[in-house]
C-alpha cells in the first residue's frame, strides 16, 4: 500500500479544537515533526482538514 510522509509546518495556535485533535491523531505533536502513514481514505480526510498546516509527500520505497 502507498505511504505518505506528513510534516507539520505551521503552529496550531488559534485553530479550532477539531484541527488540534486531528494533528494529535496523525501523530504530529511538535512543529517540524514528521510521520509516515498509510494512504487511506481516513488519512486523506484528516489531511484535508489540516492541509494548511502540513506538507504531504509520497514515500518512494
């Protein structure tokens, strides 16, 4: 399955509670932290909600 590399690029100060919770569930706790997750419809929906705060790249294996 395809994987995505997600990097948090912006602060969540001033964001809604839902966006902050979404970042935590993705595993992005601190600024410039990076996680690799599987590309699923659920993950894509979470990324769409916080797309202004993250950078997404496909992982080439």
